C-alpha cells in the first residue's frame, strides 16, 4: 500500500500531465478576482465620453444601377440620372441604418440637409 508521499507525487504527476496536455491545446485555467459591487461612480463620465463622439452621417439623394461596360465609359461631364424625383426627401443613415429624411439645401455655398422627419426604430432601412 503506497504511503501519503507517494500518493501526493502521483497526483502532482497527473496534474502536470494535464497541464502539458492543456498547453498543447493552448487552454489554461485562470483564476479571476471576485468583482465587488459599487455605486455607479463615473457613469456620468462614461456617458459624457459617448456624447462627445462624432458619428458619420451619410445622405442618400438617390441610386442608379450602372452596367460595368457603361461605368467604364464614364468620364468628365457624364450624367447619371438617379431614381428619386427631386421633390422626394433624401435619406439619412448612421452606418447602414436609415434614421431620418430631409431636404437638401445650400448653406454658405455648401450642401446641407434640413431634417424633415426622424424615423422610429421599426422603420426598415431599404437602401436601394
């Protein structure tokens, strides 16, 4: 019957074999400290960071599908007729999500958009 030292040595050897097998698969156990609950200190600071971020807005005034052959023939002075009539509002997108419509205007010699309607979350983005 093996004594306690021999039994402990066998356990350590088994543990080392498991670590060796684990290292072959690049998985190792990790101990994480327990998180403590605290008040939301800094929550307003976190939201302030978000409120200061700039988001790119894309304005779509229309679309057109152009065959590759025609695309290769385009040059200076070429005109592409878009699918939207001039009296239909432009679509405003954050990433690929349509969030508003608006009218294209000119402000100080630059294009601008006057917001006509902010869309609800249920409106699908039909970016055609």
